[in-house]
């Protein structure tokens, strides 16, 4: 995406607001840019992304969980 070339990746809001206007229907592409920017911010600050986002829990309750084990093993 040419828009991202030579942009300051630390300007998260500026980039994501512009991307939203440029490709409003491409949620997957916008999510990829969002995750990449957070990864860069984490590396730049020396913090894990969960801390950048204000996380403080060690676990959360969920109503749905996607397993990574085979079905038989999960059951």
C-alpha cells in the first residue's frame, strides 16, 4: 500500500484514520496494518502490546474459544 511508504509508524491515529477512509471495505487489510503498527509501537517502546493497550489481567472469561488441538484431543 503506497500510502504507508515513508510514513512515521508511531503516528498510529493518523495512519489508521487515513487507511479507514482509503479502504473502508477492506477490514482484513486495515486489521493487518493495525496489528503491524501496534507491533512497531511495542518494539519501539520496549513493551508488550497487551501493556500498551492497558492490559492488567492474566486471564479473561470467554464464551467462545477456538481450540488449537485436534477435535478428539479437545473433547
